[in-house]
C-alpha cells in the first residue's frame, strides 16, 4: 500500500513538474518573441530617423545651391 501511495505521489509530482516546465517554456518563448519585436522596431526607427535627416539635409542643401545659383545669375545679368 505504501509503495502504491509513493508511486502515485511521484507520478503526481512528475505531472506537476512537467506542467510547470511547459508553462516556463511558453513564457520564455513569449518573452523572447517580445524582445525580438522590440529590437526590430528599434532598428526600423533608427533607420527612419537616419533617412529623415538625410532628406532634411538634401532639402537644405538644395535650397542653398538654388539661392547661390539665383544670386550668381542675377549678378551676371545685372553686371
């Protein structure tokens, strides 16, 4: 009788441990997926910021070049 009780207890503990392990694996998988999404989002935002700065720089440079060309042409026409 004691042996059966001991085996039943061991079996219950094994089942409980297996359930805890499944829960732990699911939790680890979810947290790893979340970290991956956060890293991917940060990388995308970094490149978006870089592209925006390049666009703004190109617009400013274009405005400067056009202004210089306009005054050079005006100087040439007047002088």
